[in-house]
C-alpha cells in the first residue's frame, strides 16, 4: 500500500536542486569523498555528473569538511556547512537533505519543486541517468524515483542455528535465469523527490515510487577499500580525452621520456633512448609559453642533459617529489587544478594526486593507471610526451 501524496505547497519555486551529502569522516575508507577515481575526487565526479545532465538548476554539497567544500565550489556546486549534530556516523542522508533545503529556503524564500539526493560513493553516474530520474518526478507522475540495477540473484540468509535459508527462491527449484522474474537492487546513486512530499514524509520513498534502470557497469557503490580499488581499475578503462585544458606540464623522466630502460656502458655511464617526436612536442609547448618541468628521483647526468636539450626546467635527485612539485606550483603561482603531471610508476602517484590532470603513459603500472584522469595511447619513450603536448595544444586552440 502506497502513501497518498500530499497537495502541492502553494508558491513553491519551480526549480530542481540536487543535494550531495559528503561528510569528511569515513570509517570504511578514510577521506573517501575526496578519494580519486579516474583522477577526479569522488565529490567532483558527482557534481560533474549532475551539472552535465542539464536537468538540475543547482547542486548543493552538504559537508562538515573545509577541503570538500573547496573542492565542491571549484566544481561549480554550492557548499553548505553541515552541522556537527548531522555529521556523525548515525546521521541519515535525509537529514542532510532537509537541512540543505532549510538553508536554501531561507536564502530564496521558497522551496524548489524537486530535490535530488546524489551519493558521491557512486562514481559512474551518467548525466543521462540523472536527467531521467528528474524527469520521472518533474514531468511524469512519480512522487519519488531512484536508480536501480536488474539482478537475477539467489539470495540466502543464515539463521541463528547456522543453517542457510533461501530468501527470494525455493531452494528445491533452480529455474533458469530467463525463466525468473527480474528483481532490482538500489544502486544508492540518485534519488529524486517532490519537495513538498519529502518534507511531509521525511523519507525518500512516498506516494508513487518509480525506478530508473541503469547498466550494471554504472552500478558500483564504494563502501570499502576493495571497492575503491575496483572503481579505480574500472575507471582506467573508461578514461579518454580529446584535449587537456591546463596551464603547465610536469613529467617524470624514466618511463615517460624514455622506455624505462638504460644502456650501461663499459665505463659505467648510462645512455637512454628518447623520442624525437617528444622533443618536437616540447618545442611546440615552449613556443606557447607553457611552463614545463621534468621532475625525477634519479640523480643522473642524462636527465639534466636531456632537459638542457629540450630547454626545460629540471629537478632531479629529488627525494620528495610531491613537496618539490608543491613548491614549484607556488613559485610559479599555478593553480594545481590547471596542471598536468605525467607519470608511470608508484613514486609518481603522490604528484598525480596533487594536480587536477594526472596523466599515465600507456604502459604505466596498474596502480598508476588506476589514479589517472587520462591514460595515453602511447608508451613512455614512444611518443607519450608528444601526445600530451598535442592534447594541451588542442585545448588552447579550441578556447
């Protein structure tokens, strides 16, 4: 039996607002909402998906964390400070949405017509999905709607005596998948509600409830470190880019400008193979005035020699690459969000986590591919730097 929907509140604003709850604390995955998937913080991915739908007038990020608030604002959202009493482990998502609505109502003098609850922990929300969920409530007959994935799973529970019992099936009968009625599991990603009904019921399901089916590939929800790792690996196969809108470029040396091999001569000196096309790409970037730096742990004359040949700044023999990168960004008054870093190995990850555009060469280690926002088609020493240069120049030419 469904609840009968309340009458619409008079004078409400005909707007759609999305609320993204994003606490700073998380026991399962510390700092989860700022964790990067595909090189982008989870909170930023959520805001981008909602704004990309074209169906939402404003995105509000409800948070108790200053770093999350800053990230949300940079992504185009309105940050709302979440009170301490609504920021604990037992606080519900509904409480965060209701608080955000109160803040907006005080600002605007009226409620929006539709509110969305969007969870950062779903990293693969498609903008089209957001638009469809909104449409079910705004334009259709639903009072609330949510995302779900089709499943054909046999579910079991374990009783107090340790025995297993079937939940949604008769254990004596094993019908084929195609002979079973499909069931749907909430993805936890997107919920839409009529605001007047939500305020009255104070929970997300009321009146006529409809679901929007999403592909299984979009249904991952991150609650554990293993799920975060899986999301990063999946994102590595979904990352593409036609351009890189950045103001500066920093690269590792070994494995980026080279194929990570070295020829050791009889006298102990080393030689490496580099790509002439990479040199041409660097020359094009220098001609546009883009700051460049090679940043390497290795203290090796060959690194300095290649940097001199390319005419770019170099810092090699650097024990703490992340600290050196931060200093370089400050010295050059650069916004980290507008900087690309190209890496291939584990020691590059701290630097990749600082910038807005972490880039991995095609043959980078899996851990590096997992945190990259862009994965190149070319390998280190085989045109990777030229490929990055072309992407940066494409962005400049299109602006």
